[in-house]
C-alpha cells in the first residue's frame, strides 16, 4: 500500500466516509455552506452546546444515524487572525492522527473559508500536508507500529471547482516527491553512503527514463574535482558526483545542485558527540534535489532540468584532508582549509562550477550549509542568497504560495572579500560573525558569470531533530521549487 494519504475534492452527494469533520474558528458559527442540509443542521446543533467555543483542538462530536457518514465532529481552529501556515500544518496533522486513532479509513474534511485554505494554492497546501500527515520512517523496525487506518481525505472547500481539483492533483505528485526526499534523508548513514545515494539516483533515472552520469574516483580525478575528493578522502566509502537530466523541453534550462554529505563527523575538526547522529541529515540538499526530479518527471514539466549531486562522507582517517591543506577545485581556484567541518561548501564548489560550465538559464542550490543560518532564522525557514532580483522574486513568491518559508539574506561585497585566502585564492571559513553570509559568498566564487543563481541554506527546515515526536526529514524545498518551475515554464 502506498505510504501516502490520498486527497481529493469530495465527490458530489452523497458524501461517504467514516467521519465528517468541520474545522471551526473560535467565536464563529460553523461554515456549513458545503454540507448537505442534514449535516448542516447537526453541525449547528453541536456548536450550540454549552462550552463550545472553537478553541484550538476543541472537539465536539455526534453520531448521525446514517450509514454513509456515521459520525460528525467539530474541531476548533482557534482564532482566525492567529492562524498561520505552521499552525495550520500542525492542525491538519493532528486531525489526521485523531481520525486514524478512531479507525477512520475515509475522512470528509470541511474547511471554512480562509486565505490559507482557499483557492488553488490553499487547496494544494491542504492536500500536500494531509497526504504526508501519516508519514513515518519504519524501514528498520522489526515490529513497526500498527498501520494507520486513514487512507483517504475528501475535502469540502467553499467555492472549490476545477482549478482547486487540478491544484490538488499537482500537490499529490509534489507530496510523492517530498516522500522520496524524506525516505532518502532519513536512511541511516551505515546504509546511505555515497555509492548507495548514486544507486538511488540510478533507480530514479530508470523509473522515468532520465539521462544519468555517475562520476567515481577516477572520473573525479580526471575532471579535477579536488574539493569532493578532499572531503571524501578520509572515508572507506569513496565519493561520487551524480548528474541527472530531464528533457521535458529545450528551455528553460535549469540546474539544481544539492549537497550530499552522507554523514558529517566534521572530519579532523571533529564535532561534539551530542546530536552528531543528526548529521545523517547533512545529505538533505541532495535528497531534496532527487525528490524534485521525481516530482518534475511525474508532472512531466516542460523544462530542461539537470541535477548535480556531490556525494561524500566526511570522516577522520589516514586519508582525511587537514586544516592547513590547500585544495584545487574543478574551477582551478584553490581553497585553504581552515576548518574541515566547513566541508559542504567545498564539495559544492566542484558541483557548482561544473553546472555553470553548461551555461544554464538558472542555477539553484540546496544545502544544510550552516548552523549560523538556523541561529538567524530559526528552524522553520530557509535563507535565500541570490544577486538576481528576478530569481529572488520568483522563489520568494513560490515560497509564499506553498507555505514553505524563505527569507532573502544579504550577499554584500565585504562577505565575498572576507573569504579570500592568505596562501590560496580562497579560505573556507571567515570568522565567527555572519557565518551563513560568508558561506554563501564563498559559493558565489564558483558560479562563473552566472547572475541568475541562488543558494538556499535549508539547515533549519530540512529536518526536525532533538526529541521532537515528529523527528525526521521534512522534504522542505520540493513544493516551493515545483511551484517556481511551473511558473517559469508557463512564462
């Protein structure tokens, strides 16, 4: 069975399901405009019960006496003015969990009119979150939790029609791309090494008829990919560089680059032991790109898309690169290594310069690059760096439309100056302050003459760590990038 909840607009009457649930804002009467008469009457009756306010997660339910929809419930959304994308996503996940807990296979969900839940973009947001709401990574559990009962959600949205139905259909394919991203990112580092990641890309290529090229050690040496070779040199698992191409059209030509450090110990500049297990998610940029390719192929988007995945494991060992080493990258530029834990930018230097040589119309790169970006923006949004106002507007607009938070950060000239080296062309770190900015500036030295390029530092939203119940990869970036690519293809 597919590990995704099937979401669609509710069919015409009679509605059928185990539960009809209405989301209700605090202090407002239930929006019954999408309900049949008997259900509207019962919903209003429930809302008149003493104590019902529509507060967050407040619940009221009743049996309907009907076979097609045996139960009806109200669930509070809280104050209308306090609703935002993160709160709505949490509410949808909890609603799906409650439905599954009650043994519901098909949930009919009626949402009130709201800018976050209305129109095509709102319908897509609801669908994508509900589709992934029961996701869990249990591939290595001997006795996985009992399977969820919830397999489908039928949405009742005020004024919804063909445009919303089409948006939901696209959102389901985006969710499948994000599902792949989550599965790959959550895979443990003793399995998900560079070779394994390249094999997953090969499977993706075979599934969708993509062109693929996988560079092994001798190929990397021939092409002068000194950055990837240096970072991967301390591991018994040799590095790889994968190039995947989808030819849905001759233009626009878009290059996507994703950081794939399959595990990051920090190398000789080793990290503290606490939370080092979370460094399996340092490959999230590459996983995001593979999820994007999956969604692009499923949607058959009319773009020419080339994905570049530099893959390496950063380990201490006899072959490790050292602080003080000078590394020559594919571009010919040399990098003085001051900290081996600033490894992502070094492997990206090779991949970005290789991508730039092909003169694409756009280059967009994804990486869990810096903790400094998480300090700046928190864990719920990514930092966007680009010199192109056009590209910034497109990506920020796509982020706004999909509810994936993105914030533009500065690429001031002094940051680019700060990463110039003493004994090499560049150095890989530039002091404590503005670390996310100087990391982005470092990358800017490897995109050649390209102006329409962007770096997304996804270190915050790519995964949920710590002891959080939702611990794991999120699939961040797939939705906003597909939205941008669809707009780009249509322009």
